[in-house]
C-alpha cells in the first residue's frame, strides 16, 4: 500500500478533517507504532502501521456516513454548546459525525452531517462553489427592486455579496440560491433592505434536496446522492 501523509490518513478514515489532523499531530495526540508523532510531513502505510488517536486505534474499516437532517428551529449546529439543544441529539447513531457548515438557531431545513473529513472540507471551502437554496418569508411585502438588489449583490459586513438567483413566490416570500455562506447572510441582506426575516428554511445544498423529510427527522443519503458528493473534482 502506498505511503500517505498522516493528516490525509486521519481524514480518509473519517476521524477529522486534514486541517484538524495537522492540529492534532502538532498537539501530540497521534501515535504511529506506539510513538507520538508531531512532524507534519510524516507519512504512514495504512496497511502496516498502527495508528492511534487519543488511544483509539484507527483503520480504514471505519464506516463513512453521510446524513441529511431537517433541522428544527431552536437547535444549534455546534457539536458542544452547554445549555443548548444540539442537532447531534436528533441522530441516534453510535458514530461521531459533524455538521457541514451551519444553520443558525432560528433557521430550519437541510443540514448535512458526515464523518468524512475530505467531503467536509470540500463542501465548506469557497473555491468549490457549492450552491445552497433557501425558502424565505419576510415581515413586509418585498419589492422587485429589493429582490434585484439581492440578486445583483449588496454590501454587508464590509464586503459585497456574490450575485445570487432570486425568485419571488408571493408578496412576502421568495427563494434565493447562493454560492457563499457569510454569517447570517440572508438575514443581514433583508435587514439592510429595511425588512425582517420571519422564516428561513434551507431546501437544497450541493444538489442534495430536503424534499419531504419531516422536521426533526434524518436519513442516510442515497447511493446516487453520495456519488454526487464524491465525484472527483477536475
């Protein structure tokens, strides 16, 4: 079996992302054949070397999981936050999985979770241009010019948002497709237009659709959906 960088191995078996792997290595949390390794350039043979993380033996046999959750309002996407309801509490599996990106506490809809570090990195990195679609209800009627302003891009948080696709559904409801994910972006855009978001629901992320999944329920991605996520990048 060919040698691979230790942080890549940690990601490939679903233990963590490559970036977090580098941190764990530097912190002395990883052992190879019984010895602590702190050198980032270290390469390992997964077929021969014994690799441990915090005392846990790692191998390529760990199942990689890809899950879609319909997040209810009031849950946070942090893995550890005291006195809050966590999205992980809604998924009854023994394996550790992590949310891909965030939905704020008051938002609902599609949240993807995985223990695949490579996919986690790919879906979050801005260079990969993954599209997200939201269904939005606002407090007051929203004008065509306001929708066009959002579609063309507007300045928030000291920078201009990228062009978006916006489609009106009613006087107070629209859908918006983004290829970026600034913190509370849609809420900030609507507020700058002197309106207020009443309901924000994500219905699509990287071509994975929420569909009719009930609120609070989760499912494993289909084989077709996994292929969409795992397709090699050119």
